[in-house]
C-alpha cells in the first residue's frame, strides 16, 4: 500500500466512526430539547399545583393561625432555596418562603412569567384565591431546572458515551473479519511468481463480492498467458523461418564474391535479391499474423469489395503475366460491406497469391465478387470465389490448410507456409466463412469466402 493512502478498512472505520459520532450528537441534542420541553411542562404543572395548595390553605373555613402576621415557611429540602412563594391578603404579605422578597414576585395577577430577580432567572406563576383578596405567587429558579436537565441527560448519554468506544471496537473487529478474504487475496497475489499465470483457486467459502474479482483476475491471467504464448510462438516461428532465407542469402552472397565470371556473379546477385524479397515477404506475413493474434481491435469500414478485388488483382497481375498465367476478374457490380478493408485485402491477396504461386505456368485463375441472398434487407452476404486450373489438393491436405508452416509435400513454389494461417485468422476476426472444394470449371482448387454485409 502506498504511503499516505488510507486502507479500505481504515476508510470504512473512520466513516462509520464519524457517522456514529454524528448520530450520537444529534440524538443527544434531540433528547436534550425534548427533555427540556417535558421538564418545563412538568415543573410548570408543579408550580400550578403548589399554588393551588396555597390557595386551598387560605380558603374560608381553613384553620389558619398565622393570619395575624407574616409567617416564613421552613426550609425542608436542598432545593427549597430555589423555590419561592408568596401569599398576599388584601395587599398584605401574610406567608412566604424564606428566600422570597417582601415585594410581589410578579406584576400580573394571573398566568406564567419568566423574569430576573436579584440577578437570578425565575419561572413564576400567579393566581388568585377563591376570594379576590387572596393573591398567590409561586416561583422556581431556572438554574434548578438546568441542574435537573443535566442530571437527566447524564443518565441518558453517559451509557451511550461509554458504549461508543465498545461499538467502534466491535465495528473494527467486524470489518477486519469481513475484509479478511480480501487480505488473503492480496497475499496470494503478492506471493505469486512474476510469470505465474495459473488461475486463482475459488474456494467454496469465497464471498460473493470477492468471487467476481477472482474470476476477472483469472480471465486476465488467461489473456496474458495467451498473449505470452503468442509472443513465444511468434519469436520461435520468426527464428525458425528466417534462418533458411538468411542462410540462402548468405550463400548467394558468398557465391557472388567468389565468382570469376560476370554471368555467374550476376546470377548469384539476382538470387540474393530474390532471397531478400522472400525474407521481406516472410517478415510481412509474420507481422500480420502477430497483429491478428494479439487481438487488436479492428476499425469498422464500408469498403467496396468489387473495387478491392480489382485493385488486389492489378497488384498481382505482373507476377501472373511473367509466368504466362491468365488472371480473370469478375467484379463489375459494387459490393458494399461493413468490415476492415485492410484485413480483407490481406486475406484476398493471400488467396490469389497462393492460387498463382502453386498453379503451373500458363494456368488460369478466375476471381469473382458479388452478393448472395435475397438483398441487403433479407440477410444477404458478400461472396468471393477463387478458381484455378492448378493440380488442386487432396482432401487430407485441404483439412490441414491453416496450420502454421504447413506446405504440401512436393511443392516447388517458394513460400513460408503462413499464408493460410493468416487467411484463417482474418476470417475468424471478420466473421467470414471459408469453404474449399475442387473447381468444377477449371479442375483445380475452388475457394469460397463469404461474410455478412452488415
């Protein structure tokens, strides 16, 4: 793991801790607001109840021995200093708590009021007695309510505060246990050799979230193994096939150096040039095959196969004329398809080149291009057909066409044995189908290539 980049476990733990802490604070705030409201309601009710008791005590018929003078009520509880009351009769204070002043606690005669008295915040309630000459005031310091609220909140939040670290520890343990398969996968990958491309084992207990990752990695290993195998085969094939033309070129060069006569030297140099041409052709074929086997994505185009057929045939016509061969092209009607024009050109060039190369001097090769099917909207396919008047191939040899470096025994024509490998690979890439048979018109080999128009 890179320094400074937090792990997934740490990210989850920090995120859950922040979310849990924020939820805890929000819960505490809501609890505090609700508890404060309920506490105010409860204590206000107590104030009204206390006022009602004082009113009842001063009612007519109640035995009151203190009506002749002011009486201070005794202090019976530790919160008594924070609770105050007054009873007035005909404008005279006849009963009060020890902490109540000698002046009325409130201006208004009925209802609740919150005000400051001697620097303290009080919650006050006023009511009249059964007779209007009795006035009762009851008050409570808000500081007492705050103390009660804090005691209630401590009782509610302290267990949560103590449980919070335990919850975080439990979350850490669950995350560590839950991410254990991911750590094991990381250790498996870290412990593998650089060239180890065997699939990762999928154990029965692998979580459903890890199994797709392992399957994707195994697919990646398989593709890398295929690419490495293709690279090894390409290297081996290139080394194997280039050895012969290079040796031939070297031998002809030595002959040219040692030749005493001009005709011998000229013949050796011409043979050297021909060897260079064969080596160049082989390299081009190898590079084309390597590009195809690498699985490179090919661009989609809309070439005219009739024009492509005429162009490829024109390129190979000089070689045919040099051997007295007749190359006929039947491609007058445009044939538009959706495929890579360059790949189809390589495929057709290899097929025509093989037909010319392995047919004898003076042979005939006919290439046609067209559409087969009901039309563009009825599932039609483009179609190439190459017929030659050469010796043809046996059924066993037809089945082996496409094997790397396979050449029919007894063939004297030069070649690398890669042409049909390239043809087969291009057909697989472009979705073409290839069929081989003996030509019913010319007697040699008949090759049919067809593919989807779209």
